[in-house]
C-alpha cells in the first residue's frame, strides 16, 4: 500500500494503491490525507468487503444496521427472521386448518373422505416440518417409498395439490411442489374390459336373475356413466336422443350429454332402479352365476374402448366421457379392440 503524487493536465492528484483479495486497486484523491484515510480503511477492512461496495450499497447497509439496532437485533438476526418462504407454519397445523376450510365447502362426502385420507398420510410422513420445507423431491421419495403406481400417485396429487395451492394463497409457501413432481411412467397394464360376449353374458344373467340391476349395468356399459353418477340419475334425465348428466350429478361438476345408443334405449325400458339397494351383494351374486370377474371401472373402460373403436374419434369419446381432452382416455381408459368387436358390443340387446 502506498500513496504517490501524480499530475494530469495540470491537476494534482494523489494516487492510493492497495491490494484487495489479491487484486491491485487504485483510487485518486484531491489530497494526501484523503488518500491515506482510504488506505487506513483498507487495513481495517482486510477482506475488502466494505470498500468493494458502492456508495449506494454502503448506505443501505448502514440504514439496515441502524434499523436492526433500534429493534434490539443484530443485522444477522433480522435477515434470518425474514422468511423468504412465507409465514412459517407446521404442515400438520396447516392441514388441520385446511380440512376445516374444505369441510365448509359443498364437497361430496366421498371426495372429502378421500382428501382427508391423503392429507392424513401427508401429515404423518412430514410431521415436524414446516409447510415451506416440503419439496417436489420429498414427495417423489415418499411415493417411491410406498411403491405407489402412477395411477395412485395421480390420484394422491389430485387431492394434496389443492392443499399446497391454498398454502400459497395463505402465504405459508411460495410454490406448489406437486407441479414439479416427476411421475413414473404410466402403469404398463392394459385396462380391464369385458369382451362383447362377457358383456352380453353379464346383462343376460342380470335380466334372468335380478332384472332390477340391468338398467344400472347398461348405463355403465353403454354410456360410460360412473357408478356414483348413475345413482344420482333420475328417469327424467333420460331424453329422447341423449342422457343429461347435470353438473350437480357429475363427478367433475361439469354438465355433459351422452348420446343414447339404440341398444341402451332398449335396456332402459327394463324396470329397475338407477340406485339399486344392496348393489354390491346383488352384483356379486350375478358375477358368480355368470362366472365373471369384476375390476375397478371395468364398465367405463369397456365403454371407452368400444366407443372409440366404433366411432374412430378420440375427441367424441372423450367428450361423452366428460374428459377435458383425449390424454386421460389414452392414458387410463382405452384398450385396443377391433371395429368388428365394437359393432358386436353395441349389438347387445335385452
């Protein structure tokens, strides 16, 4: 470190030269005293931090220091207390609060029940953590540990995703980790469907042994209506050319119209309830007599597969199923069947 005199265009300047973090630095002053004062500050600030700041940055640091002192805190404590992830709240407390909020909404009991189950699982897994401390990677590890399939993960995310969105709104975190979750490849298992012969056998057995169950089965097989939606339908929802599933009766709360096929029109003339009592026991008896196996959503899967093969329009099939686009159809519902099999399937009459 040294001070030297220099003249530039007749103007006398004092040049201070110092080494900061291994780099040579020079500054010019109008007096020797100012140059020496700067070098003295360099000796005190041996890291070069302060002198490496602009005048504006130095002013901000001084102001922040004064404000922290007025609050009886160090500058370091002030920085740590300013949580960049929102208001800190344990995730278990947030979940309890959120459940109270959604309990006051007009959610269907089944949907509320499943949401409670998935949020309870989330609370158990991440107990002791703050809302902002659960990342997409944490969720991926959780799903992997439980060995959940893609379809299960999709269902869980559909229930816990709105919770994290609510946390964002309330200021408990800055983003929704569900959006960044890397999901496994879709389950490489073809959806279970009835063959045309099996569908015919199921309905024939119901017609001969428990005729009141036939309209319920026909609505699932030939209109793709979800079981809970069938139970909400009334005879007045069956129009001349279509079935109207109102928003109040739809799972997605979106109204849709389903084309009434000729064979379904015949089946709906059979006396029976859309919400049959003791449905599970009665259906088990029919399946036993018909020697058929039941799989979740098998009626809706069958409808989707044969409807797509018959009409050769994914958009039309997705529309009648109430899907937003065709991705859900190809991801979860469609099994490959031939046009001939589809024609045979829709020729099933009472």
